[in-house]
């Protein structure tokens, strides 16, 4: 913690042991925080770095990363409300696509016929896919559709 500092230099080093195979799947997330007058942590921003994008075997990586405000989406195209639940005894993951709002279309259209695809991924590969019904000409569609995926507890980890 550095109090009342305009420019901050931490100069701290962290070491995390990783198997070489883990570099394909792992990312580092950096979260910067400040402390407000009530001594509460306030998020300044977040940056994420995929280790598979780096060639760490040949050289160290140095770069400035852009912090993103997690409360504000950049170039937002809308919002989606989801519900997730897992029933361990049945090894069942339930995804409920509740609704979306403020949808914007990148091709300049004012509206379109939205639907949602949900992919179950394992190690970056698509294992299963489900799709909601199409809601005609609606930028704030209500889906209320449950999708059930069979996911063993060991795979859920």
C-alpha cells in the first residue's frame, strides 16, 4: 500500500511455479485498488494476460497493460442476465438465460432477431452447445430458458 502517491512504483517480484503444459490454459489477472476515506478497497481497474500469448522460454516479458474498469464495458453491445446453478448429486449444471437489454448491432441495424448460444467448454474445446429461441425484432428480449448440461464434479473444477 502506498498512501497519497500520484505516481506509484511497486518494484515487487512474485514467483508462481507452473508446469509447462499449464501455460496453454492459464492467465494472470492484475487488479489495482485504492483505499477510500473509509478504509475500503476500491477497484481502479483490471488487466488480464494470457500466458499462451507469451514466449517466456526465450525472453522475459515487459509491457504496459491497459487497466479496464470492470464496472464500465468498453464498446458495449448490450447486457445479458444469466443464472447458474450446479446440483452435485445429479452432476448437473443449469444455465438460465433470463434476459438481455440494450442490444446493439454492429452492422448498423437498429434491431434484429436476437438469440443466445451457450457453449460448454473444456480446455477451450466446445463440448456441448445449446441455443435459445429467437425473439423477433427485440432489443430487450426476455428468454427465461433453462439449459441443462451434464458435468461431472471432477470436470467442474
